[in-house]
C-alpha cells in the first residue's frame, strides 16, 4: 500500500469516526501545543544568543561590539531568507491578514519554521524588533497546514489560522485572554460563539505549556500604586500623547520603509540599514533587541539602568538628561525597527510598540512630576504600553488585556481603559487602519468586521469573469450582428478590433427597434451602432471596487479589461450569487 493510499484511508477513518466539530476541538488543542513549543523555542534562542554575545560587557562604558553585532545578525538572516527560504517572510501579521482575505487561509509550509530561525538570529544579535509577529505567523502557519493536512473547508481553515495566532500570543506572553482578543480584534475574524471555543482551547493550552516550561512568573514584575480618581485627567492627557505617538510610530515606520523600498539592491539596503541600526544601538543601547530589559527597568523605577553601557552613563541623575534621553529613544526607536526589517532582518512591531509606549508613559510621568503633579511613573509607563499598542494596532481591547496579563496589574483596569480608548480614538481620526492593515486596505484586500466588505474581500474578480459573450469587429455590418444575435443567448456584445483592443458594446436593447428592417443590414457598421459601457472593470480590481462600479453605473454587465485588451464580462447577478454563497458559508454553524 502506497503512502497516498494510507493517507486516504486515514482521512476516511477520521471522517467516519470523529465528528467534525469534535475534531476541530482536538486539532485546536494540538495547535496550542505546537505553537507554545515554537514560542518557547524562539524566546530561548533569542535569550541564549543575547547572553552569549553580551556576557562580558561592563555597565559603565560604551561597547563598540554594538556597531558589529546587529549587522552580523541581519546578514545571517538575509542569507538564510535569500538562499534557504527563497521567500519574503517579513511583516508576519500582514501576511496572515492577506492569507485570510486573499489566499483562502492558506499559508506556506515553510512559515512553520522559517520565521523562528530568521527572527532569533535577527533579534539575538540586536535587531530592534519583536519576536511576537514571527511567532504569530508561525502559529498561524501551523494551524493552516494542519487544517490542510486533514482537508478542512475554508471556514474551518480560517478558524485554525486564528487558533494558531491565539496560541502564539498565549504562549509567548502567557496571556490567554489577550490571545483570543488579538485574534478577534487584529485578525478581524468575525467569529460565532462556537468558534470562540477552539480559540480558547488553543490559547489556554499554549499558556499552560508556557507556564510549565518557563515558570509561573509574569513577563514584567510590577508593584503598582492603587488607582486614584483624582489622576483621571492626567491619564486622559497620557491617552492623547499616546495617540499622537502612535501616529508618529505608524507614519514614521511607513515612511522609512517606503524610502528603503525605493532602493532595489538588497545589499545596498543591508548596508544602509545596518549602518543606521548599529549606530543607533551604539549611541542608545536600550534599542538593542526587544528592549524588554529596559521596560522592566522603567516599570521598577530603575531608570538608571537604561543609561548603562552607553555614552551617557553617569548622567542618569540629571532630570534634564533623563527627559532628553527618553525622548531621543522614543524618536529613534522607529528608525532602528524599520532599518532592521528593511535591511533584511525578521521581526515584528509588538515589542517596539510596547517599548515606545513604556518610554512615552514614563516620560509623561517625569514631566508631570517636574511640574509638581504627583503621579506614579510605573503606572503611567504601564498605561503607555497599552496606549501605544491600542493606537498602532487599532486594538484597544488587546492593549488592555495584554498589559494587564503581562504585569498582573488588574487593579489598573480603569486607567488602562482610559488611555487605550483615547489613544485609539485619537489615531483613528488620522489613520482608519492599523499599521498591519493599511497596505492591504488600500488595495481592497483586507477582511474586516464589516460583514459586506468582509465577504467582498473573499471574492476575486478573476473568478467571476464570463467569457460566453460574443465579440464582433467594428467593421462588421449590421447584418453580421443580426446573425450573431440569432446564435447567442446573451443580449450584449463586445466590439473588439483585430488586436483584441476593446472599443465598446452593442446592446440588444439599442438595436431592437431596427433589427427587423433588412434594408438596413448592409447600411450600418457595428462601429456606428456601438456605445461606450457605463463603466469598465480591470484585472486586479478588488470586488469592493467592482461592486461600487455596479452601484454607480446601475449596469447589470460590465466589460473586464487587461489594460486596453478585452478579457470578458462580469455580471451583477453572478456577483450576487457568489456573495450569497460565501455569506452562507461564513455564517453557517
């Protein structure tokens, strides 16, 4: 018996013996186990590399190896991706969103391991990015490929992708609630109650295994002060600052990446990005790696630690230098993060957003305290983390629950909510989409919580093109058109020249009043009878664009063109039918 025959028998046995709903629960458990192991492996590799590289560094002097390490890590990741993976693995969460909306939730198998290797080398050697997005892509790829292995339908495959993401967040942060909320809020899956159960299983399973392997301590230990109603106005101010800081983060990252994108040679990109990153880390050592050590230092009011191993060591007791140092780190963090990925490294913006949020919150607290307002700096640093995550990711619930679970700071729910919501509202005025989603949204390739737009994003114009509409040359006579009408079942005809260029249409309605007058058959050419269509659809148009053209033109059939060449027609009735089928599939329990 061949492997293919054994595989088929296994699938048949599974379908007979295990009902689909129970099998989904079992698979969600397996996804949780695998993603948690992947998260623990990635964190372990990063910390091991960082420990070995910085073992002998002194805290009271600058270290010139900071000029070398980041570039070495990036070039190793670049070579690995270019010659081993041979695929783009950056922007992990954006890739998941694209897979959900445009690739039927299919993620390539190599994503189950490639991001772990590339990001561990990048971050371990000092790349100023986070490990969370790579592990989320890894988890989602595990869910997608397990689902494909057992031939699950598209809706269930989408759920498995969500389970992988939830498990990844739960495993790397030990934050099960944040894992579920992230999947619903950032990946924008419109889940029913029954769909949440598999997400819960994956997230809790991954978190439990992370506790078993790494201990039960929170990622950040914090002794926060109790919340005081009198400080609400200052948390509102912090929310506004976080909103504008999120806007700077989002637009700044996009602008820097766009600048790098104009450079076509990958080695020139590496040279530019490597120099920028190494120089920034040498001047500001807190930019090295994920930056969680610096976050812990600020949350525990040990701000002198962020001056260690830097040119500024010894100035930590000056309030002016502290404010200036914090501000410079906030401003230059996006340059370090963008340079890391653009130069060829692999990492995400989870950790950078938490890092900038912590430094922003702490900076606001320092300034308020200098002005005579007594506010707890660690509480503001904590709330700033939630505010930046809410603004950058457009995910206030994820920001609230993740920060609460990361620190055990559940007593600060109200300030976390205030800062997160205000930050989100502030940036939403200027940017309606998150840093993850904005590029896909511009192309109409983003699945959203808006049901109509979500369904349209799953439809492809290319799949709905009809080619049974007859074409006719512009020089043909009216009599030739009559013969074509007698042979066709459609009431519209495309006028196309001998090079395939689309010129116009002839509608049966337009010639109905003269079609029974034989004396006109040799008098008129098709060119004289044709008219321009009310709108044209082009290959690559999103279905949302197509739907808008139908709505604006009130047409029932529109020609589809590839440049100026005729391809076929798309009909409103076929779009409606496909829309209804996808809607039923997504809504069915």
